C-alpha cells in the first residue's frame, strides 16, 4: 500500500506540474476502495468546498461529482474489491492573482485499476428509464472541466470547478 | 442508512433514513424488489423524507423498483421528496417519471 501511495502521489504531482496551472494543495485523502468511506469523504469535501467559497448548491454539486467519481472507481475500476488504493488531491487554482486567471478548485482522483475505456466515459442520455449510467452525467454537469489520463499504471481523473466570476 | 417496513391497509411503506450511496443502495434495492415482487402489495410507498443524500446508484434502485412494479401492475410511489433527493431526481430528469406525493396520507389515498 505504501509503495502504491508513493507512486500515485508522484504521478499526480507530475500531471499537476505538466498542466502548468498555479496550484496550492488544500487537502489530500488516501482511502481504500470500500464504499463505507464515501460518507466520510463527502463530509470532508462539503466542508472544503464551503471553505473555498462555493455557495450551497455548488458545494452539493462538488460533493456529488467526487462521490460519483469514487463510486465509478470502486465499481468499474476495482470491480467491488474493498482493499485497493485511491487518492484524492484538492488544489486551489489561481492562487497568485494573475490577471484573468480564474480561481477555483482542482480535484485529482488517482487509482491503480485497469485503463478506462474512453468510449464509456460519455454520460447516458437523460430521461431514459435505465438503471445506472447517471454518475458521469452528474460529474459533467457539476464540473467546468473533466479530463482523464492514463499515466503508467495509474488512472488520473481531473475535475475542475471555478468560482463564479466576480461582478464588476 | 436505516430502512424499515410498515404495512398500512393494502400498502407497504418503506421508510429510509440517512444516505443512500454505493454502500447502502444494494440493501435498498433488495428490500424494494422483495416488497414489490415477492409480497406483491398493490401499492409500495417509498418514504424519502429522512434521506439526506442519494447518489446515482440509489436512483437506479428506485428505477428498478418502479420497473418491477410496472411489470406486475402495482404502484410504486415516492413521498417526502425533500431537497437533496428531489434535486438529484430533477438532475436525472426522472421527477416526472415517478408518482410523487408530499405526504404518506396523500399517497395512500391517491386513486389511479
């Protein structure tokens, strides 16, 4: 687990630096792929989003996006195994007040499961009475940016939500 | 998450409280399908007034309950759809698919 943790952390850092955005690490969570921890993570994410400055509805949508992303990893990447590593990093964007640079929250979700089939990353058509498939829809509707990358043996999901633009 | 069953006249009331997520939605699904398919009550009412959070797997469980009820010609009703649960069903574009009432009394009295 320790070796996994270190490698995931290094890879997440490489991806973060390669994107070239200003960032400050706010919170890092390492957990096992047991659904019982979703409740704990939701609580932390809700408080974090509130602290960063999101309004109540936006906090709920951030919580929903992270929760659904974790659920997808647990179900589809780790196929229900309860003992696999997942890492979440929450970083502040726009910390150095560059003109025109949007401020917001960047969330990196890393897992060591098999590579994701990108063709399955499209949300289901809404309104269909089909069980399941809503998670991706919730994620894309909640976040301003959703990106996936495979680095070595690690899946990296990057979610970004910007704070509402300040009125002049 | 806690789930319990009550029988009222010819209906089953399923009371759920807490969070319905990947950890608890399998139990919700199991209970709903048992009540709809096995007990075959003409009306199964899902009380969501004490649900604080529901994710896509929870919504999927509700959809499965609805489909199972349609298969056998019974009714599957949601009551007490509060803020978090209503918001998620609206995001799922499923609010108009379910039969929804504000209170249990209304749900039990509602005619077809």
